[in-house]
C-alpha cells in the first residue's frame, strides 16, 4: 500500500478541476490540493514574462505543501516548466499538447491541435511538432476565446461546431485538446467529430506518469 501523498494540481482557472477529479477518482488514497489563479484567467493571451510573474510565487508556495505537482495548464507547461523545475525541487508532471500520440494514430496524415495562442506560439510546442509530426499536417483552429467562454459558462456551440467541422473537412482524423479548459466541452467536441475524428486529451497519460513518480517517492 502506497503511503498517502499530497498532490498539488494547478491551473489558471476551472480547466484543471477535471484533471484533479480524474486523479482523485483513480487515486483516492491521496490528498488532492487544487490551486487556480482565477483572478488572472485566461493565461492563453498573456506573455511569457507576465505568466512567470504570476505563476512562480504560486509554484513556490504550493511546493512547500505537497509531494508532487501536476501542472494542468498547457500554456504554463509549454512556456515555463523548464524554469519552474530549476527553481523548485518538488517533482512536476506537466501537461502539454499530445502531438506525438496524434501523429502516431493519424491515418489521414492530418491532425488538429486545439490550444491557446500562447501554447501554439511557444518554443516547446514548435519543438513537439518538429520532433514528432514530421510529414503530418497540423491544423490549429481558432480556439482563442474558448477558455473565457468556459470560465463564463457561456458555451458557444455554433463556434465549436464551425471549428471542428472545418478541421474534419480538411482531413483531420485526430483532434488534440491542448488546454484543460476544453475538457469541459469534450462531449460537445466528440459529438461534432463523431465518425470523422478521435479526440485525445492527456488526463490518463498524466495519471500514469503520476503513478510512476509516486512509486519513486516511496
């Protein structure tokens, strides 16, 4: 029996709550501490310097109270995780767009990544594409207002329909949810993509990695 641990889960807003719930469901013996930065959401339109100023103090404080941190924010993971790991010693699991699994699973050679402007513009995301998606066309639909839409609980189904239909018509047979906010509309995206594309999101791979890290702590 594993020793009960404190697991910190961080996101800018409500997005990471779905990750925290998934972890709690599969690892009920551990204590989940969820931290968000609701007053500064969304993160996806902020610069790297702005994000660092907001996120570093939160990470430093959280690291003093938990055994491992799950960064349930693709924007923070792709822009800041290297610097965070340099500043704190607590093990970190970082969620980032599932470019590699998408490239491995596509049969059409076309995938779509739904993510924030900051994530799509990050060096890490560019590296993921260059490393794992050579020869694969990567579509990047306009999801720039999705996080705000979800935070405000004002779901614009027509806009979601338009973006998902467009990438499917362009041949995408795999759609990556590269922002944990989008997990809250995963059922809508699945309905739109049904029969045309599969939808990938990182909760289960992150929990597998978390299990590996927890085993190393014992």
